[in-house]
C-alpha cells in the first residue's frame, strides 16, 4: 500500500558545490512527479545563491554549521521542527544531519544505508556508492525514485539538461558587455579554462593547462581563464604561460554572477570541480580531466549535460591511476576541437 502523499519534502545535499549541482537531476525528477509539493533544500551558505535560482526548489534552508556534530545536529533540529516536513531525502549522509532530522521528528527519513548516520533514518537504501558503478547524479535520482515509488508514483518523466537557465536576453546583454570590456570580437569562440580546484580529485598542473590552452588557441577562439575569489593568483600564473590574447575572469560578484558568465561559454575546460558541474547544468559543452581512481572516475563524477556536449579524459591504463601527467594533451586538444568546437 502506498505511503501517504508528502506535501512538504526536505532534500539534503549540504556538502560541496559540485555535489550540490549533481543533485539537480534528482530535484528535477522530484518536482516533475510532485508538482504541488513544497520542496525545500538544506545547503551551506556558499551554495545558497544557486539554490535560490533552482526552479525545482521552493525554500532554501541554511545548514547552521555549528562546531561539533552533536551541537550542529541539535541546532538543525530546532530549525527544522517548526517547519513540519513530512519526509526528508538525505542524498549525502552525515551524523549531524541524521541526528537533526531524527530529533526534528520528520516521519519518513530516506538516506543511503551507509555510515553510522543510517541509524537515524527509517528508510535506508543500499547503494554501494564506493564502487562507483553509476554517476553520482544517478545515485541521487535512485533515492528519489524509491521515495516516489513508495508513494505509488511509478511513471516518472525523464529529465534532461539544461537544469539551470537564465533569461536569454539577460545573458546576451551580459555577454555583449563582457566582449566590449575586454575588446573581444563577437565572432570569437569563448573557451573558458578553469585551473582552480577544490582538492577532492587530482587535477592537471598549471603547466599542463598552459600546454592545453596553447594547443587550443587560434584565430577564431579567445581563451578566458576563470578563477574563484581565492584563485586569482593561480589564474595569473597560468596567464603568464599563455601567449596571445586572453582574458582573466575572477569571480568577485558572487556565485550566481559567475554562473551567468558561464552561460555564454562556448566550451568549459577544467578538472572535476564545482564550476564544471555548474557549466554542465547550463548544458554548456565541457571537457573535463579526471584521475582513474575509482572514487574519482569520469563515470562517478560524470557531468549532467547532454552526452554529445561532454568529453572526459583520464590517465591511460598503462599509467598510475592518479598520474595526470600521463594524459596526452595534444590528443586531448585534437579530440576537443573535433568533438566540441
């Protein structure tokens, strides 16, 4: 017998930017199946601007982020209890959030059957994410599917990118201003290269990014070296390795403004990092570099843009799984030109 319909649903993905962006297909699936439900998300403050822009979300709740798991769990429970959620779907399980939703008395608590935190949930779904047999966004969708199936929803509408969209007129105006400011011809293809990295997976070196940028440079293309607020020095060092016209774009106006700039990129190049997944949610073409380590592979952290808009490169089988220096960047550049430009 199906469970009673949930009218207020909380979804938790309160870790890094890339992880949150890989939750958007699950949120889209949930919204398509439950168009009248109130869907809230729990996120850290720094991903909140993009959560506010997500069309599948009605409410954004900030993780209290207090020091200590017990303290944060209790603070979270005090925040959630008055809201009266019927169900919570925890896409990434942590002890403090598990404690918080349990103390808040949310009746149906869905989460992966992993870690000690699973004890706080009454609907535990085995996933074996450590095997990396599926993309992360599919694991997230699987949790939502279990929740929906238990409510009797079996016919689910497929979702596809773009998951994040801005008004075309606004992006056109922003692009025109960007081209004018940096004296870039409107006929140029804009190749965004993001060498910064959150550190969760191995990345190319600055020298390798310089090599790749030089291989991709051409009369019809303009390189845009992007950086977060703390990555400017790194972008400037990369700039010194590149001859010819290029632009350094440092995100100083916030995450949403940065995402709006990514919306007019003709190609986004990076390692497996948050901005890559923002670009993919916008369905921009992406070329990404991954290690072969099972927890960090191109399959596990596959981007959500359409298959014909993404390329992934890893060390060859003959090299160490984390040896990013073994990737043939000239071959990668040729594949990028042929497949995406």
